[in-house]
């Protein structure tokens, strides 16, 4: 029995999945939050987990990391279902308005049709392409890929906002239901890929239905639209005031050291 050949551009000897490259990519993306001089719109995009996932897909393509495909499939499916749940009932329009406000600083606009087209290109297409590739190669998804996907998703949330509620990064949304959708869809990925490989349409439909339960229950909630429309308008009007206050230095008191001098002489 021959050993499995090492992946391309292996950073650590013996790392059969080249996880070190993935960790390095994560650290670079996380550091972008603190890079000065970047345009506000670009900074906002780099704080979105969808952009992180697209960056992982880009690294996978450029460096030929096909062993990442099972992880990327679980991660992409979780992002797709989580975003659909978080932005259902017209909440995505609030997201579009927030993006428009950022783009307006550069004299640009984001019509509804462009927003919807981009939304499906970055959220819907990746899991479909990855599922198709895995099924074509009869490559199964090991459950550990689900653990990795949930670990990096939670690490991202705490790195960017120090909490699971990412309403400040996006717009006010039902974040608990979104996380339930993310976890459910990620955990359903191995069974869904198995069904696609076996061409078992009944099982694939059943697993897909289970993965969509959080989305469907959120979609049918009658009071959701009104609640988050109000929260978005409230956040939109109070955030500029909060940001302006945050940048104002506190008044100096007698015990405050003068600028350029340390506390101890």
C-alpha cells in the first residue's frame, strides 16, 4: 500500500490536507480588519464571511487544493442557507440599502437586479458547483469537515464582532435562526453528498428539506418583517451618533498624564 501523495504547495510536512495553508489564509483575512488606508466599502466586504469563503475557493483554484472541496462544500452550503435565513422576508433589501450607502461615497449605485444577481453568484453558485464536482468524482464528505466549517465560522464571528450576533457587520437579522440554519445545513452536507453520489433522489430531497427547515420556519414568521425593518431604521439613525461619540476623546482630568509622557517618572 503506497502513501497518499502530498498536496501541492504543502507548508508542513505530513499535513495531508494542507491545513496550514488554510490557517495562513484565515490569519491574513482576519488581519485585514486592522489594515489602515483601505476604503470603507472594501473593509466592510472583508468583514463578511462570504468573502472569506470566496477567498478560500480562490486559494483552492490557484494552488490546486482539491482536497479542500469537501470542507468548502460544507462551508458554502452553510453560508448559503444561513444567508437565506438571515435575509428572508425583505431583510435583504436593508442589506442592499446599506451597501448603496457605502457605494454612494464613490458615486456608485447598486440596483436591485445587480444585488440579486451578485447574491446568487456568491451564495448559491459555490455550493452547487462543489456538490456537482464531489458527486462527479464520487468523493464523500467526512464529518470532520463539518467540525472544521463550524469552528472557523464561530471563530470568524468572534474575531469580527466578539459575539455570534453579526447584525453590526450586516444588518439587524434573526441571528439565532441564521446560526441554526448554518449548523443544520453543514451537518446535512455529508448525507446530501452521499445521496447525490448514489443518485438517490428521495434521500437527497429529504436531507435538503431537513437543511431548509430553519429557513422555512423563518420565512413563515408573520411578525419578522416588521420587527427587523424597525430595528434596521433604528440602527441606521443611531449608529452615526454612536460612531461620532466613540471618536471623541474623553475630557482630561488632573490624573491623566500629558501626551507623550508616561504614567511613571
